[in-house]
C-alpha cells in the first residue's frame, strides 16, 4: 500500500515548525485584531483599497462555500478509501475518516472564535459582526487541503503529486482573492484562517504519517504472509 515516508529527525523538526509557526502567527494576528492595533488599521486600509465587488470575485469566493468545497472533499475521500480497500490495506478507512472528522469539526472551532472576537466586516457587508476568522477560507483550506493529503499517496508520479498540490494552492488563492476583492472579508480574516488551517492540516499530515508507519511496521495487510 502506498504510504507516507518515514520521518527523519530533520522532517520531524520541520513538522514542528509547520505547526508552531502558523499557530504563533494566528495568535499575533488575533491579538492585533482584538486590541485594534496598528496591524488592524493597516489591514482595513488595504481592504478598502482593493475592494471592488463584481461577478468574477463573487464566483471565486463561492469556491469556499460548503456546498462547493465539501462535495469535492467527499469525492476525494470516497475515491481514496476505495483505492485503499482495493489494495487490501489495513485500516483502509482511517485516512478518509480522519479527514472527514476534521472537516466536520471545523465549525466547532471557527464559529466560537467568530462570536468571541465579533469583528465587523468590510463596509459593503453592513453593520454585522463575526467576520474573523473567515469561514469560507477555512472551509476551502480544509476541504481542498485534506483532499490533497488523502490523495497524494495514491498518485504514482512526482509530476502528478506536484500538480495536485498546485491545484490545491490555486483554489485557495482564488477563494482568498474573491473574498477580499468582493468585500466579504478583510485580508487578515483570510490570513488568520490560513494560519489556523495550516496547524490543522499539518496535524492531519502527522497523523496520517504515523498511521502509515504503524501499518507498514505492525499489522500486515491481508495480502502479506503465506498464500
């Protein structure tokens, strides 16, 4: 069964950085938003300068909607589970189940943050609060990012893997552009969601890597052993 490569000490350190760096960045941004610091004022000036609602930006922002991103993830999870089941992989369901749990639990993290911070949105959104962090950004990041993580081990060539990662990156960039350009969110709302989801996806990546190592060095698949 394809799996994640074993971690060397260097990769273990890199994994630690990939979790802690976005977490610290998220905490700094949140502090600036809550304290209404200079970073918040710069963010609002930038947001007002780039906002220009149009049809294209609205369509791009909708790629982060639950109705669009979650079905894409569901298809990827079903396909990855099917491939693992066909390969008689031990715990073939685990990667897809872990990604699904992460996606399902995301609102339980994002919604309380929105309510607690209660940041007003850009002027075009009217007198409403709850824009920090961006839910559409988080939905896109987890849905497309988790889809990429469960699909990567099943792609045979480096070119295919790079292509998948590029598609994931482009989707998240265009969602961010659409949200800020259309005036749905301030830039820091988007950046904070990226940081938070970076922590979550890095944690999922570590979980999948450890699960793959346990499978390959522990319980054999049903196709190993005497026939």
